C-alpha cells in the first residue's frame, strides 16, 4: 500500500501501538539453533500463542540493510525512495541537532606527504586526539555560513555546513585509495556550484590549520547529504509518536520522521520507566533495544542469547499497559555467526485482540516463517499495525 | 530488487554458485502424486534437510512462461522488460552464432494457389525437404546485407538478416489464417523503413525461387526480433559464469547474458565431467537438464519420474565440489498431465551454510510450498543466491 493512501485512510483514535524493536534480532543456527531458538524467553513465547507471526524482508529478498533504510522500512517508508546519505547518518549517530538547511559529510583525518595521501586513516588516531583536532577545525570561519566539526570514533568525524541554498549534490574529496592527491569537491548540479566552492574553500583552510598535526595533517570528505525531508508520522498516520532509545543514531532516525525523543537512561529498566510515564501522552511508541545487535556484531552468540533473555523480562511491564497493538520484531538480522547485519528475513509477532492466532507457540526465525502473515516487505508492517489498531478507514465504498 | 541496485551492491568474491536447472521440473498429480512426489530421489531429499525451500512464479501468478522469459527470470532479469522475440528464440534454438546487428524472423514454408494461402504449413513437409529448400533460399542475394536461412523441424525455419541499421519493428507477413493473400511487411517506425524494403525484396525473390516447389511454394514470416542487448552477468553481478547445457536454445540464452558456453556431450555424466573440469575457472555454473521437460511435454509421466531419478544420481558429484550456494529448481513446470509448460509455481531448494534449514525433508511442489522462502517472483532468485554467497554489500549505512 502506498503511503499516500495511508495518509488518506488513517484516522486519529485512542488506541495505542507499541513497536518493540530488538535490533538485529534474527540469527542463523550455531550447532543447529539460532540465538532466538536457544534463548529462554517464556514471556515472548507465551504472547506468541495469542498473536500472529510472519517474516519480513527489510529492503528486498537477499539485500542486507544498513540501520537507516531498515528503520525507514519499519516506519513504513520506501527505503529505495528515501535515501539516507552517509553524512546524514553520521550526524544522526552523534546526536547532532540537525536543521533542514544543513548539509553533512562524513570525514576521515588522513596523512598526506607532498600532497599525496599515504594513509586514509592517519594511523587510526585516538578519539581524544580527534576531539582536539575537531576543536581546531571548528575555529575556521567561512563567510555567510556556519560550520560544525564533531568527532566520531578514532579518525572519523562529521562536518555540517549550515546556510541557505546549500546542496549535497557534491562529489567526494576522498578518492578511497592512497598514493594519489586529494580530489577537489565537484558540483553534480548547477545548484550545487556555490556549495562546492564553499566546501573547497573550507578544505583549503583545513590544510593550513592541520599543517603541523602530522600524521593527522589533512581530511577526506565523503557521503555529502542534506537533511532528509520526509513526511512525518503525524502527517501520514495521524500518530503522535515518541522514541525510547538509548543510542543516538536511532533517536536521530526517529526525529527524522517527527517522533518526540524521550530522555531515558542506559538500561532496559530506565526505558520501561520512561515508557510507563509517557504512556498516556502518545499513540505510538518506538522502543529500541540495541544490545542484541551489538552482541551479534561482536560474534557473541551467548551474549546475544542473554540479551534476548533480558528483553523477555520486560514483556510483562509492557503488557501491563495493555497496548492495543504490540509488535515485536527487529530492523534486520545480525547473526553472531556472521558478525554483521545480514540479508535474512526478520521474524515478527503482532499481538492485538483482533488477530486470529495462527498456532505459532515460539518466537523464532523458523517458527515465525510458518505464521499466517507469511513473508512480506517490511515496509508493509506499518499499515498492518495501523489496521489492527483500528486506525484505518475503509478504502472505497 | 531492481537489477541496477544489484550492479551497485555486488562484489567479486571467491565463493561459487551452482544453479541446477531441471527444466519443467514441476508437475501436477496423477493418481494423487506429482512426478517429484513419486520419484525416488534420496540425494535431493537429503540435501533438503540442510536447505531452505520455496516456490517461485516465473513471470507472475497464473502465467505460463516460454523458455526464454523463464530463463531470463532465473538469471535475474525482468522478463517483462527484456522481450525475447520469436525470431530470436528460434535463432538461439538452432545454435546460430548471432551478432548484434542481426534481425531474425521465424518462418513457415506454406502453400499458395493463385496468390492465396491454402496451407500455412505446406502439408508439414519433412525436415529433410526443409533442409533442401533452405539451401535454395540461401542462394538469394540482397545487396548490402547478408541473409542466412536455416531449417528447424518440419515446415519451420529461421531467417537472419545481417547488416547495418536494420530494425525489427516490422509487421508479420504471416496473416495467421488461410484463404487470404500474404501480407506485405510494413515498418512500424521510420527507422524500420529500409529493413521493410529489404525484407519485401527478399520475399519477392523467394516467390520466384520456390515457384516449382509445390506444396512448399512460399514462405510466411513472423516475430521479427533484433539481437537482445542485455547487461551481462559480469557487468551486473561481477560473476564469471558458464553454461553446461546439451540443447542449443539454452546455450543461446546463456550466451545472451554473457556466459561462456562449455562444450559438453549428451549425457549427464558428460555434463558432470565438464563441471568438474571447469569448476576452478568460474564463479557461477548454469547446469541445465533437458530430459524432464521433454518427458513432460510428451505426457510421459513415468519417463519424467525416471528423468528426475537420473538427476538425483548426479547430486553427490556436485556436492563433492562443495559449492557455497547450490540451487535446485526448474525454469517452469511441465506437468505430464498437461503435456505442456504450465503456470504452476516452481519448487526451489537453496543450500548454503548460512541458511536456516526450514524443516522441509522432501523436495516437491507441496513440500517446498511450506518452506521458509515462501512464494516469490523467480526474478528474485538471483539476488537471494548472491546474498547467500556473500556477494552483496550492505544497502545504505
């Protein structure tokens, strides 16, 4: 269903939807069992008996998604239409308070000798060193615009150019190889000419400012991106929505779609407390769990099982609020065996008093694949959830 | 997933993919069981236990495919975009070495009396007679171009016009009914005017050359088609690929997508030998089995079961090579009961060490339909296979 139709059909109601997003929840078997199959999770499995299950492809069958497009799909947006550039994701990842006029790029500190790049990561300088260098670069002034330079980890940083009529239709200055000079930044469209001049001017100031900072004596920029203008949850779905997440990037993604970002601590208990306090105030709750994805990326099979078991313990707290629609799924799979995001479809459970329980009694990749929701594109989850919350009017007479 | 994305996401790796295409593998029950359900195929069923299954629609639900579009779908091309004209398929079918400048048409020898078509198939003349007539027609010279006339079976032949700036935007000379005169060939576009003149000139020379050959005293042309320019496996998927097939048409289809065509004999043992010899040299192997389709088209239920059992015997040979991804499926169904290609979805098995075995223990239409891959368009098989071979990068950050 195209989002335009949802905008027409959706209505404001009193019902509430909770999305419990267990990041990277899907796995593949190690000694015959996946992390979900090994985990002792009586609460989720019990809920399964009153729910419907299925599996979802975040982008398309076989495609491994990044966190940006996977979350857009969860939220009902076509991830092939709304493209989150690398620079934007980095800015979201450090929790930078982006404005619509911002153009962002991902940066590396690098080493040059006689104008030639000899190390694209400046020997992987420490994050502390990086922080000092970002302070130096923040001193550079360009007339008519503001520039923000903020550290990520090791050699990585984000630069944000803020000003009117800036465009991200720019080529990278990072040639992605060593042994060659830096590239100039070229405009890809007429509209981007001014921005290219500004960025190149900034880069030439950087060269002077870092001249004595060997090995981090230059920067490489890539993935220029504008703030993504995207219709909000309120416009599209009439939902007042909030985000309960501990990691900056997910807060940033939620902010993109117009959610309120609720301050919460670091633990699941903190997150539950915030959910309970704010439950009367919103229609939609994006509750994000990071630990599962982290353990998956570390290749920590046991750790991921434990993380799933920890999530299971908060299920009664969520159910005590009696959400009208309760969705448990992930944004993508992160099998410990692969130590990375993967292309495997993601198991899903939807609880509502209007569902026809499909006989699935355990929540796992294999069990969910036999559920009545079948296998479908993740982008459809939002319309299905709105339906079970009785938030969609009839189509046609 | 659009192929453009695969072109961006695909990477060259050391992993290997084998597609075992059992042509027309799907059937419908005779006395309650399909050919696959009746066949004794312990090796395939055993592999099933470590694999994932599903069923695929070659074109769309309910649509019976020809071999051309079915194979394009298997290879990841949208069969509704890449249209293999009848003339092109005929040229591929006889193993003609097509060039990009060629325009092909399917021909019938027919009988005319006083300029009126009285038999569109010239009494179904013998293939031997056809061969003699094609030799006569090959003598006709048209200035500035080359014309090739090659026999198919009985009254059918292929004509290939080779020259610069030829177009296939032409109407048929075959009115598809008797009792009327031949149609002239008309250009459908301005660009095709020259080609229409050339073809009409050739047809008028044919009329003279065949005047004394009653009942095969004229020809009807239809399905004009140019060589199909199609992005190759190497461009799209970074795959060095080869075809191990015994029938010319499948070699022709493989050549269209840029595969190397390996010489092999007529038997399954010959094909296996060629696979083993060439295994180190390629990333992708298209291994085509014709016998199943042939038996299905003959309505030979028992023969098709036997053909499936023969294929089962070569499975250990293929597994001994340890392919990273091993796909067993067909291009379409050819139920013996129907004696023809059919619209039924095609069962599929994918083996990889990264799959989550879905509990399907027998390879058949009914069993595969319960597998975790669900039911999906055949065109997606390629991206799924590339994913399991770890040949696709992450989409988005």
